[in-house]
């Protein structure tokens, strides 16, 4: 299980990022498309690490939503 952050980018597309996997991000025209794309990106990222016999980082982030 991975935590994913989704936000609207400057170009209007939805950006999805997985903080526990540095550089693992994707985007989509809709939130649903961004989620589908980041799921694929996470699978590919982990598969590449495993193929190269590198350690897969553990999920290590907690999210806090705060009003400022």
C-alpha cells in the first residue's frame, strides 16, 4: 500500500505523486486517470527496483491536513 498525493497542476491536469518512491509521479486529465496512471507508475517503479536487485523503500509518510 502506498500513499499518493493528488493535486491540480498549472496546466490543468491532475498530478499524482508517491512520496515514498522518489521521482514516482504521473498525471491525467481527470483524477481517476491520474490515479490509474500513478498505480501503473508505482508498479513499474517497484518492478524496476526488484529487477535491479535494489531495495524497495518502505512507505514512511503520514499525511496531515491542516487549515491555515
